[in-house]
C-alpha cells in the first residue's frame, strides 16, 4: 500500500515533536512493507521542490513562505498558501504516483484544500491526526475574540480541514469528549494517543553537562515550543521560587514567540539557575535530554481543550520522571499520576508546582521509580506500533465496508 503523510514540519530540518512522530510513523509503516511518501514545506530550498529520502521514507519538499519564527500575520498568510504551493509545485508528482491513503497532521488547519484535491484525484481515504484544536485555543487564551473576523476566517478553513477527513483522531479521552460536544461536524472521531519509538540515548558522555557547568546539578529539562499556549513563564516562576536550591538547574531548549520574554526575565531577575538554548537537531536534542534528570511541561491555564504534550514522549523514552503544570480537568494529570510516572499540578497553583519540584529534587529513589514507570507507560499506551495499528485498522475497515 502507498501512504502519503502530510505535515507542515519534518525532520531533519525540524526539532518539533510532530515532525519526529510522523517520521517514526513513516518508518514503522515502511517496516511493514508499505511505500511511504511525506509532503512538507521548506522555505529554504531555492528550487520549486526537492526529493530526498530518510530511513526508507521518500520526502517531497516544496518551496513555501516561512511559517516558523515570524510574525503571527506573516505566519497566517504563509500557512494559508501551503496547499496552493504544494499543489502548484508537486502536481506532476501527485498525478504520476497515486496513493491509497492520506494521513495529514494538524496543525496546520490549511491542509484541507490540498487533501480534498488529492482525494478527488486518487479516489482514496484520508485520516486526520488532530493535535491542536485551533483556533479554539487562541480564543481560550484571550488572543482573539470568537466574534472577530479573524476567528471566522480561521473557522472557515478549520471546517474544510475537518470535512475532508474520513476520520478525525484526537489525542486524549477528554479531548475526544470535548470535540464531540463542541465541534458540530458529522465525521467519525477516534482516540489516537501520541507515539514514539522506544530508542533511548545513553547520555554517558555528559557533554552538555560539562559545557554548561551542570555536572553536580539535578537538571529540569523543557524542550519544545516556547509560546503563549505553553505559558512558559510558569516555568520561569518556578525557577525563581527555587533560586535558593543550589543543586537544581532549569534548562529550556526550543523556539517560539515568547523566547524574548524568557531571555529578558532571566536577565532582569538574575536567574542563574535557568539556562535558555536555541533549538538543536533531533539527534542533539535526544543526546541533551539523555543527560537530564526530570522532564518538564506546562500548558496555559485557560485552555478548554485537553491535549497530551508530545514532549512527554521523549521523557518516557529516556525513562525520566515527569513534572507538569496543566489547565484544569486535563486528563494528562490522571494518565501520568495513575501510572506513577510523575507529578502534575494545575497552572496557577505555584505552590503545588514548587512542592512537586522539590519532592523530585530531594528524593533520588522517587525519581528512579517514576522514571521506570514512565518507560512502562510508553510501552503500554504510546508506542509507534500501536499508532500504526490504529491507522491501518481504519484503512482496512474503510476499504472493506
């Protein structure tokens, strides 16, 4: 079977968890004998398109405007053009190579028109992996009003994206429930947890610890997007509250529109226990994570939807305990704590966040136990094999009915 994966960001040129997940999914499909092609934008290529291969997966990159680390307006315009440019520059390839299944990943909401064209061309099925309910979260965060023209503009393309899917896969039970109650669209919805291949790094050389002077520290690691949706200042406050703990250090690695705010806070508050580093390659990211002790994540308090942050997968792969702060009623708290894989508090409860951080700091045995449980949780619920099984089951059911 020929499967097309569509995503707005892909390795090796991306450090985003979605890029890593989709590559691991493609490799898993390939290992089962399927022919896999990835379609993804690339603002850095000079040609209209570029064809490469990685791990047996074919990659069709098409030239696009930049959608990362630019202003919100420029990003919205460039994302709007993604489907147009993909069709314009890859149309000859689409017509030459028919695929049996389209799997597309959201964000972004602007893939709907491309997938609709391809479904008409190939008479095939499509499976939407929905990881970010946009524009709902920007309304929840107070960035735009649900009565604004901008919101209605985004909702129009969101509707196309959903209507083009034969099945929409949500990442948690609560998200699935919320989606069914609030999004009025007659499409089957399914539960598909995030996934990862269980391939940890050894971290034996301790290169990053030596370079950063962290040999004797307990390192709290946050890797990924540093933006409004995460409320990254939540971690900055935690670092400030732990300034007196000499053996604790916080390491933030990634990119996003709140990086300047973080860097300014580090300087103004003289936070010597907090280090920010720009994004690195996926390989370097994994090596860096392997040297850390505790995996951090944070979600904005005002979110109404309930996503399961992809960065937790890396923490599980490495077998380190998870420390989180989330929006109320998010079921990630139950998943992590029932597995005894970490400690999770509600965003806004700075005292609870601090108390959990101190428990992990001062109890080495607790860190080890929760790390082992995190690894167990990965194998039981978040493996790439189970994700591939779920998607192929959808295709087989769709084909046989």
